[in-house]
C-alpha cells in the first residue's frame, strides 16, 4: 500500500518537474526518447574563425526532459597544474569559448578568476540556476552563484571537440530557456528554485571539481556507495570522477527518471547510459547523509511507480 505522505511528496515533485520543463515537454516528457539528431559541423566566417551563431538550425531534446545528453561522458574543467604549464594556450581557449558564448546567446562572457572556468552573466538568478542544472544534465560541468554561470575550460580543449561541447551545451539550454519558456513560467521556475533551497541546500560537487583529494573521494564514495547498495540494491559504477558517485540503474529509462527526480529534489544529477550520478561534497554534506537520504527517497518513489 502506498504511503499517503510519500504520495503527496511525489505529487509535489512531479508538479515541480512540470514547472521546470519547457511548455512543449510538460505533458509528454515520459514519451521523450534519448535519440540524438547527430552533430552539427563547424562553419567558418571570412575571418577564418568559427561562426558559432550559424551552426544550428535546431537542437536535440533537452536531457532534462529525457533527451540525449550532449556528451556521453562528463566534460570537466582543466586542472590548475596543466593550466599553469600551458598558460598561453589556456588563455586562447578561454577567449574562444567566451567569443562563442557571446555569439550564441548575446550575453556577456569573460575569463573567470578561478582556474578551469569561464564566466557567463545571466539575466536572472533563476536563469543561472536553471541553466546550471540543465547543462550538467548535458554532461558538461557547470556551477553558478547569483547571476554568474561558470562553464569549464582547459588547455587541452580542441575547437571541434571540447570547445564546441561547451558552446553547444550553452546554445542548446539557452535556446530552450529563452525561446520555449514564457516570462510567467520563468517566474514560476524562480519560485520552485527558492522553495527547494529552503528545504535543502543545492547539493553539487566542490566548485573546482578537484578540491577533494582522490584518496578522500575514494573513501567517501566507497562508504556512501555501500550504504546505498545495502538499502536499495543499486550498485556503484566504476567511473572515476572526483566529486561524483555513479549508481547503475540497469536501464536507460530508469536512469533518466532517477536523474530528473533527483534534480527537482535539489541534487545536481546527470547520467551516462544506465548510470545516474550524484554529487559528493563534504563541505556541504560532510558524511553524505543528505545525498544518501534523497537517493533512498527517490529510489522508493521509483519502486512505487514501477520504474525500478
């Protein structure tokens, strides 16, 4: 028998999800398939530079709605050590990412004071919060603070690969925010984000992505993975991302479902195939009690709905 209290909580989460999704998905997101339209090729202007604003005529469905994430694996920021060794190359890459962002969004972008990140200014805190969640679900690292949205950069980034990944993820998510959500819906999303924050702080990886030493990450992830496995049967994946724990849901549909429910429970989440990822951040959640509790609750909802 379904617990009435759990039933009400699940209904609230579903209502939040519908609010967060662009209007075209609100009543049909369960039918969205993670099928890619294919990658758009680069175009170049007369100056020999990539014409970022002329590449796309349309975009795949949002990963938030169940569409294919833009990247199959997580695009992480470059490490400070590599950036220090290749400073000139890094600055060139940052300049090109910022140029691409300005061309596809019309918004200001500039180098960040934090190594491994560029900075884009959004028009509202709700836009920054929504974009950060949506971009991470596209498997591109992102973080935000107020109107500031941070996006990854690294000295090994290539124009046709990683630079294009960042610009495409920004173009795709900004397209859905600016073109497919009304002003009233954006205000409603702002209210949902504020409500979630009053209930629980946003759980996301450490901002730098590398502040948690690898040894400490292995200990922390091993402990929480064992607890989650004992309580749910979900097994940890073998992915080695510092700041992330992967949990294998065995089916893509189940991973998509878990990812969406985690995000509207204020846990930054993403997926790679059948594996859903949750953040480990000892600064905010020292023993990972919050993330474990929310994973267990989400798993309970998934079982009740026949998803798992």
